[in-house]
């Protein structure tokens, strides 16, 4: 009994001191991105009632460890933001269970650690991963943290474009399409010097994937206006690419807006573009074509005189994918500023496989970037970015290829937004031997900021968007522009401006959207 009492007395002080510590773990909903050196898996916060307690080891359990190459803990002290300045222990190979051994001295109050990972280059884009801290060994004893986000599983994605990839400062404004051969085509702005909109040194880039988005080829520069009229590149920028595929002929069209001269201006602001067609005064609507699945491209064709009403201040493509209707008609979403400087959304239409095009009247005013789908009754729904201060999407319907328009029942009251581009897409699939179809909509699901990038689902042609079917992809803050396109019969692809990379690609099983 005497020996037992001595043993208890020896143990009591460490246990009592360990009770002065508390710990929690949290995970944000963000993808783990292939090509990123660091992907935060979780944040560990240890609250200490007194200073100088030492953390000696952290034991972690993983799911989906086969998708990861390595892991590293970092200690950020009282700063709760992610930082790689102070590693805790060594970088370890991914395994089901790993123990990080290091030394970190705590201050009184909250102390923060971050678990980061590097994904394998061949990680499965349909895979998910999860991490859980099992225990923490300290100088005062063993501590088991409480998991505040037990249901978060991180998806695998790809950092398609990052800051300074290929010497380019900023990548923005993605549009995703699927060719007639099933190739994924991502077009976007290459903002070479800085993140600024036009006027600036901006070209149009392209990435192609022939294996469902798992790997992507080398970047192509498909539109570069050079030093037109002897002016430098920074006053010959082209931006805001839109793309459309003709499934019957296989031809691919990419559109962009080009500005010549007018340094320091913006095409959507006063002084940035003028009525008429003259290069150097009015922003220009340009187009290129590919007949070989996006491998090579024609030289830019200037379509401004054919398509732009000379009274309008601006006419430009909407940076999204156009569609082919069931009868083969090509429908490209577009936008502009009319003679009264009212911002509008409308359509560019071809009924002869791109040989000629017509421009529809405005669907509505006070809105810009947009995307269309064909509904089950063959009408067209146009879903548009609304101008501030309204924080709901503008939605209009036409039954005559845009000659006349009516507001949809959900117009400016159904789908929230932070005044940002969004993507509307029809996805057809089979289930139980039956043909089914849903509408998908992606945008930053917020009315305050470009956070919470999500995909929503409508089972009734856009009348309702059930909250339980909203899939949150990235709760962090990014530039926010998304674009959806079909990968195959069971997957939809999305490229978006995320919190972990300038352009992020994810491949989502349709079951994850319709069966929640």
C-alpha cells in the first residue's frame, strides 16, 4: 500500500498540470491540390493556462493516405494563420499513423499548429483524405484534442495555374469546355505583369486534358495581340475568354475582348471604350478557331464591325462556355454597355455552324457576365451576374432565341451571389436504366465576399435549388470565378479561382451532387 501511495503521488502533479491544457482541431473545407507544396489538412490549437509547457510529440491518424506523398507539422504560436516558417519535427512520409517528434514551447493562451501535406502527382481526383490528431505528448502529460469538424473530408484537386507559373504574375477568368472528342479545354487570362484588369499586358492561355482532368498538357498561348500599331504589349491586352464547341463539326471557337491603346482605362468604366468600331477607341470583339481539338488555332478575327451595334459603348464575350442546342444551333453568352451606358447580358447565335452569327437584344439591364442552358421545353435560361448592390442572380428566359425575354420566377430573389461570375450547366446522365438530367450552378455562395465556392443542384429546371444538395468545395477566399463542364457520364469538372491556387480543377462524381 505504501508503494502504491508513493506511485500515485508521483503521478498526480503531471496529471494536474496537464489538466491546465485544452486542445481542439479544426479543418476548413478546401481541396488538397496536386502541384502545391503545402496544403493545410488541419489546425491544432492548444490552450495553456500557464506558459513554458513543452510539446514533444503529436500522433496523427490518416484516411486516404495513399493519395499523399508527405506530411509536415508547423508551429505558428499565437498567430492563427498558416505559415511554414517554423516546422515542428521532420517531414514524414504519408502513412495510416504517423508521429511527429519535435519541440515547441507554449505561451499562456491559444497556441497554433498546422498539419500540411503534399499530394502525389498521380493522386486520384475522385479520392478524399482526412486527418485526425490522436494525442499530444507534452512536458505535463498526454493530451487528447477535441475534433470540432469531424465530418470534413478533403477532396483532391489540381492547382492548374499558380502565381508565376511560366513567368506569369496572375491567372484569372477561366472558362471550361469539353470538345467533341471528350478533351477538356480550359481557357483563361494570362496577366503577365500584375493582377490588374484591362488595359494591361494580358494574353489568352489554354490547357488541354485528354484523360478526364487527371493530367494536363503544356500551356499554350492562343491569343496574343503583340505590339499592334507599334504599341507595347501592355496597351494591347486581350481578356475575358469565352469558348464554344460545335459537337457536330468538332470546331472550337474562342472569343475575347481586345483593347488597343487607352492606357490606364478599363472597358467597363467611363473612358475605357467608346461607341463605334474604331480600333483604339472602342474595345474589340475578337475570335479564333480550332479544327484539331484545340491543338492549333487560327489567327484572331476581328468581329467588331459585324456584331457590335455602333451605338453601344461596349460589346464583349461572357467568360464562360457556350452551348449547342438540340437542333445544332450555337448559343454564346455575351455582354456589353448600350448607348445609355446600361450594362446588359445577351446572346450571340449561329444556325450554320459558325459561318454567320446574329446578336440578340438584351435579356435584362443591370447585369453582365452570364451563361445559358436549354431547358426541357426547349426554351433558354440565361443566368447573369447582377450589379451591386443587388446580391441575387438575374435570371431570364427566352423562347425565340433571344428576340424576346421574360424574367424567370427566381429572378433576383432565388440564387445569392457576391456580385461575381457564376456557371450554369445542364448535366445529363443515366440512373437505373433511365435518362435523367439536372441543372448545376456554381459560384461563391455568399452575399458578402467571394468565399464558399459551391455547386448547387436543381431537379426541377431551375425552379428550386435544395440546400441539402449544395456541395461546398472551398470555403476560403479566392477571386471566385467558376466554370463547369462535363468530364464523362458520371463526372462533372469545374475550374475555379480558389483560395489555394489561381486556377483550381476538381472532378466531382455526379452521385456526390444528386445523392446527399
